[in-house]
C-alpha cells in the first residue's frame, strides 16, 4: 500500500529504521487511516542535531570572503602556480583523511591566493590557476557535504563549476557536477540530484565509450550516485541496475586510478553496494558485500563512511555488539568525520534503545558524541 518493502516496514515497526521525511510519514498515516498527529507521536522521526561539526564555521567563513574582489582591485601578488598546486593536493589529502580542522586552516589562505592568481598570473598560466581554484572549491564542497553543511557545500560546488568553465576544462566541469550531486543527496533533494547526475552522465557517455579514462571515471561515479538516489526513493530494481552498469565501467577502467578524486573503480562499486543495500533495508546483502572488501588501501574518509554503513546493517539486524564495535573502529580511523556525522548520532541513539543499560563501549561512544 505504501510502496515499501516488508523489510522496511518491519524495521520501522521495531525502531531500527527512522522515518526521515514527513512526506513518508504522511503516506503511512494515510494507509493506516489514522491522523498524522497520532502516528507522529510514536514514530521514530529523525531528530535535528544542533551540534556543529568541527571546521564547519571556518569553512563557511572561507566561502564568505570577498577574495575575488580583492584580487580584481590590484590585490597582493600570488604565490607561484607550482606552490599553489602543492597546496591544492594537500587540501584533497586532508579532505580524504577527514581532517576538517586542518583543511579549514589551509583553505583560509589557499582560496584567497588562488582567487588572486587566477586573475593576475600571465595569460599562459591562467587556465592552470582556474583549474586549481576549481579543484580546491571541490575539496571544500566535499568536506562541507560530509559534515552536513549542504547550503555552503552547494555554493562551493557552484564556484568549482564556474572556475572550471573559466579554465575551459569540460571534464573539470563534470567533476563539479559530480560534487553537486553529493550536495543534493545530502540535502535529500533527490529529484535535483538525479537530474544533475543524468544530464552529466549523458554528456560524458560518448567519450567514456571511446575509452577516455577521465570520462569513464566520472561516468562511473555519477552512475553510482544514481544507484544511491534510486535506493533512497526505494526503487530497488533501478538501484541494482545502476550498480551493475557502474561495475561494467569499473571493470574496464581498473582499480588504480583516482581521476578528479572520484576514487572510482571496482572497489568503489563494492562500497556503494553496501550503502545501497542498507538504504533498501537489505542488511544481509550489505554485510555479505562488506565481507568481500579490503579497506586497507582506502582513504580514511572512505573507510570511515563505509564502516558507518556496515554499522547500519548490524543495527538493522539488532546486532548491537557488532554495530558498536564497527562504530568504534570507524571512529579510530576518521574521528572528525564520525563524531561530526549526523548518521553516527542517529545510530548511537538507536543502539541505546536496544541495549538498556548500555555496555561500556556504547556508553563511552555516546558520551564522546554528546548522546550520553
């Protein structure tokens, strides 16, 4: 009646899955023929988290500065492009490591320098400067999306695409679109996410079919995003179909590239299978997929985010001990990401309702997150 799986309904009934949108709750209330207010009083709707993630305010301030204006009005001389390239690589290193406080400190100086360089370097270096500016804004957008600052992440992604256009680099524009899809997904704007991913993928397909590795990486990443979008709206057939298509691209490309920091390849497809299966309430498939993934070569951010999905799968099965151990492991790998992620707080809240009184590890984790 509500176009959801039996597993989904069962998990909501047992309190192991939260209803994260009021529109879904309204659909349930209509199907049960009861007032929404009566159902909402008991439903496990996601609570808003007021605590601010580390680095959030600093990254917002980076985006708030009028750095381009200063550069246009005869600002200070910018560092050499080679120096800026090294600092841009460092920005992505910190983003992948989930080290957002350090990233904020770096971007506070890097963004103004890049805005200045893009407008003051000799003409033959102008495209390089705008490419670095686009790449840096992508890193900023990626970090902001991870910590739930979707409005600011949207601004950063838009600036990244604008800078890529100034550099006349279509693949870098596509990479900006890839980051924008993450923003829309994080904000639950699934229609916008799908439209951006669909149109960007369509534009890339010819070059990808011709074997262009950059286009293949971006197309593969966008296809994985479309799998996530389908799963979030409970379209299992489409979600798994998109996963299969991404797997075909990844098999052609191999696992040893990281074009535009997409980290796309066969391993990435397996990670997304875990996430998609959990979103669809298929905890068994998620845990089977996780058992076949070697995470040792992944970035700290990817390891932490994947372990969050594994913890979600254990929680769906009411395997409290396994879920807590997985969260503690994730916290050790990417502490800023895990402690600042809304999903972690939701999971810990769920686990506290399942284990009363809470065990020592769960109690300690809750206290570190402010749930205790």
